[in-house]
């Protein structure tokens, strides 16, 4: 806190009016289900981004990040889709989205600082947009609920940055609470806080950032979406969420690829519901095999894994993790695992050794207990 206040002061010559924090997130289970009207179960990471900010009344904006050498200065009317390059597009888009929806907001001095690895699939971008929307709205007297902030932040990525993401990341950052996973029905947008306290059960959640180079992520993502939509049409359902009888659906599909994609989505939705049930009954250890089942399905049926990810999952399981899986869109990114607290060190060591043997880049490994969602830190 003192640290970012001092950084704001040295950037702009005066103190911030407020400091907001928005966390990164990881999806425990429920992958590639969100665009099939299905279920997801993310939770907030202890890693967060802070936005220290002060209101301006002269239509000027100035952005600084402690993670970038590039500062940004502009005037509000110059912020429109396509006009801003680089990281500043995210906070610029936040101001644009608020104004585009008719809210009266003026200028802003903003300093961001973050412990969320960027581009690793842990949603640093959603944390940045959510924190900026919150800071801007609050400083200019606009009263927004957390779900509304999430919706505006999604618009920033979709319409200003040009990233066609769903609302999972933003909702997770805004709505998560400490000691809970956020169960979300992406059809109704209904959410529910599900108690998830691994440390009380003697467990820890381990995250491996594989640092694998992303490979044509967007093309693959679009391709998987299209396959699901085509399969849903073929089966006469609104979305794959509505497949009630899996064997019957599989028999009705024309080719093996379609069958495998559908099998993943349908079984993954079932695994989310089963995980929620286990968390509610406090049987956290039993969640492990569901994570591994999710990974197998994503690797073999959905085909979104890569060797770095499979190597991490195999090493974790061999070292005694209760379960492990790829998390996020795939083709790189992170692995999430559940392990006994006293196995965490062995798990980390196993992953590092396996990576060295295979000649992969050094991964980042950290523990991640379900943490608080976005909030105002000061005053
Ligand atoms: P992810 O959201 O998984 O981290 P994205 O590619 O969606 O990956 O977003 C990463 C981008 O967000 C970065 O390239 C940068 O433009 C922006 N960003 C995130 N955190 C910061 C930060 N602390 N400072 C500046 N830009 C950031
Ligand atoms: Mg992102």
C-alpha cells in the first residue's frame, strides 16, 4: 500500500485519492464449457493488481504501470476503439466503455502495480480492466455493482482491445470471495459461492505456469467453438449444455471429431457439478480424480494440450498430487493441481526436474489458496 502510494506520488507529484485491487483467477474445473452455456468453477488468486488513482477534471488521462516502461497520456475524446496500442488500451478502454454507456466520467491519473503474471492465462488483463473501471466509476461518483463492472470490463476486451473473450475472467475477479470457489452457470449468469478451503483440509492448490509459447491460440479457439455450435445444431439443441443423453447424442453425430468434442463438453459439465457437490460436502480429496479426468478429456477428446502441460500433469501425479489438469483455454498456459500440503514441495521438485529433462523453459510454480475478489483498499 505504502509502496504504490509512493510510486503514484513520484509519478504524478501528489498522492492518490484511492487504491483498488482486483485479483487474477484460476479455473478449478469447467473448461471450454462457457461458450456451450455450461458451468465453470473459478476462484480468485492471492495475486492481484492494484490501481492507485485520482480524478482529473480537465479531460486528461495519464497512465503508468510498474510493470511497463511505457507511460500513456491522452485526452478523453481521443480514446476510441483502435486508437490506443499496447497495455494502455485496457485502462483507456475502461474510460471509453463508461462514457460510451452514458456515464459522466472525466479524466484520470492512474498507476497500476501487479503480482499477476501477464499472458499466462491467469487473467491479468481482466484484473487491469476491472480495477480501472472500479476506480474511475468510484472517483467520478458513478455507482456500479460488481456484476456491472464485470460486464463493462468484458466490453473493454471485446470492443476496445479486440479480444472476443467471455465474461468468466471478469466475473471471477469481481465476484470471488476468500475461501470459496465461484460456481457460475454461464447460461443464466447465476453465481453461487461454494466453500473451498483447501488448507483447512490439509491440502494446497498448486499452479504451474508452464511458460510454454502459445501456438495459434485464436485459430484453435475459434475452431473448437465452431465444432460445438455445429454439433449442437446437428443434435437439435440450443447448446451442448442441453445434451441429456450422451450415448444417444454420440450415436447421432456424423464423425469422430464431433463425437469427441461433444463428449468433452458434456462430461466436463458433469464433472463441474460433481466437484461442486464434493466441495459442499467437504470431501475435497475426492475432487482430485475429477481434475485428472478433466485433463484427460481436454488432452484426448478436446485436443487442447501441449507437451509442456502434459509433462507437468504427469510429473505432479507421479509425485503424489491428488489430481492435476490444464486450466484456461489451452495450447500452453497453466496447470492446476490439488495436493496434500506436505506433498507440495515434492510436486514442485518433480515438475522442475521433468522440465529440465525435456529441455523446456523453467516453469513458475506457486501455491494458490482461494482469495478475495476485487475491492477498494484505500481509503
Ligand atoms: P492474461 O489476461 O492471461 O494475463 P492477456 O494477454 O489477456 O493475458 O493480457 C495480458 C496483457 O494485459 C499484457 O500484455 C498487458 O497489455 C496487460 N497487462 C496486464 N497486467 C499489466 C500491468 N501490470 N501493467 C501493464 N499492463 C498489464
Ligand atoms: Mg486476459
